C-alpha cells in the first residue's frame, strides 16, 4: 500500500492561516493545534493500515506548487514533519514527493495542487523503483525520491 494524504488537510487549514495573531507565540499556538490534530488523525490512519498486515509506504506532501506563497510552503512543513516522524516511528519507507515534483510542469494547469501527467509519471516511476528496491521485511525508514 502507498499512502499519500495530508494535502487536503493542509488546504482545509488555509482560513486559519489568514487570521491575525496578537503575538508570534499565539500564532505558533495555532500552528501547534493544527499539527497536533493532523498528527492524531495520521497516527490513527497508519495504525489502521498497518493492522492489515500488508507492506506500507508513505508519501510526503509536495511543496513546490507553482504560485504557492513561500509562507504556505513553510506551513506544509508542519504536515511533512508528522509524516516523516510517523514513518520513522513505524520503520516505513517514504516516497518524498518534495524531491520528485520539482518543476512547474509537474503540476496540473487545471488544478495546480494536483500532479500533471508528467508529474504523475514521475511519481509512478519513483514509486515502482522504491518498491523494487525496498525490502519490506526490514523495519527501517528509508526515503526515496
């Protein structure tokens, strides 16, 4: 199984990022709440998938979407930190989409948060290579790009 989630969770948090904080500490508190909620749901999902006894690989969220403000790309780090942390905790391989979808042409012109056919082909190629290389009997986190 290959798990790629979190992008829509991040999108759902956009309204929260538009709010005004009275201090940096308050703003960081809001970000902490967003990350804590995502961590709880992501951990539950990983646990549920692992209970099936099938090999599992997780994907990071790509962060080079054309036109995306750098502040939002930075905020995606909150989600990717959870994904990588859980992968390490469970010894899961990681397909790092941040290192695969690096060019504007990797994203759809219709919906830039989705991969284009080129980006999709790059992801599929990387996924096949990672699955072929990874020994799923080993319980160690390896990052593939």
